[in-house]
């Protein structure tokens, strides 16, 4: 079984995101970047399937600027076998990424595609679903447990009412939720080995895909700052304050 995993380079989740001075977007100058946390979970799940002998190869895909190759190398240090980097300076939106992934999937012919359910920078949560529609493959989103049984995958998925268990035929697309696993830290020897693993660099034109953005960001603003709280001496005083604020 071949597994294709997608990873994205995003602002590190520990960094406080700030808008640019002209409100045209998010300021990423001199900001720490790392692999999208949900994608780390996807890589970990694929590597675990390989360690169990279920998968024979794990291929990592990412699209973006030159430095996006760093997160591919991180995934290979975690245990992936090789990487594909589609190099572009253009802003990538879900439909464009889904089209690139469709072309890669048709070329690589994976039995399973595992993706993070969303990226923490744009929070779209659309790419996996769009890819499923483009390929005509079944999908299992928000996975908290994955079991491969021959040519089927049993997936426990997070839903509003709790957990739902579904079975999908392979090839299929699975998007990962936080409860699926805890990603490993790459050991230094594996980080060194990852440098020699194959990493193919492509361009969108190589796949015949138009990635021109279809959505335009008009303005980005930071959330309004919260006002400080105040202590009250009694319930009566609390009620008066709430009335004055229009909360009652």
C-alpha cells in the first residue's frame, strides 16, 4: 500500500499572529514557521501504518514557496520515504491545492491519502472534501481512529453528537482530528537521514493546473482587545452592572 500525505508550512502555533500595518494580510516577516499541527498527525498515522507493515511507502506532498521544502524534510525525518514539492510564490487556495493533489494522485496512484482536517492559518477545512469530489473517492473526515482491513478502512470520526464509525473502500481520503494520535519528535539521526531522501521539485505547469487565486482578501484585522474585568462586592452589584451593560 502506498500512502500520500499532505503537509503545509504555517505560522507556528505558539506565535501570536499579527496583521500587517496596511491590513492587507498576516505579517509573517521574521516569524517562526512550522508544519501544520493537523498535518503532523497525518504524517504520524501514515508512518505508524508503515511500521505495522500495512503500508510499504509514504510519500509527502507540499505546495508553496521554496522554504516549504523544510516541512517535507521534517515529515521524512518522522519516517516518510520521499517528497514532492510543487514550487510556487502564488497564494494557494483550497481548490488549487485540491487540483494539484488530484494530478499527483493520478500520477502516484496511492491507495490512501491522509490529510490534516484543516490548516491553522486559514482554517478552510475544504481541501480534503474538494479532492474527494475531484477524484470521485470516498472520504472520512475528522478521523480519531483508523483501522485498515484489506481494501477497506474503518474510521471513527468526531461528530457533534460524539463519535461515528464508518467504513470506506480504498482508495480513499482521510482527514485527521487531534485525537487520532500524538506525533513523534524526529530524532537527530533521522533528521540527518532525511537530507538524503528523494525530494522532487515540480511546478504547477508540470501538472497542467491553473492555481490563480479565485478569492481576494479585502482586509485583515486583529480581534478587538478585551477589556479588563472588575470585582463586585455582591450579587446585587453584579446584576446592576449587567443591566448597565445591556446584558440583562
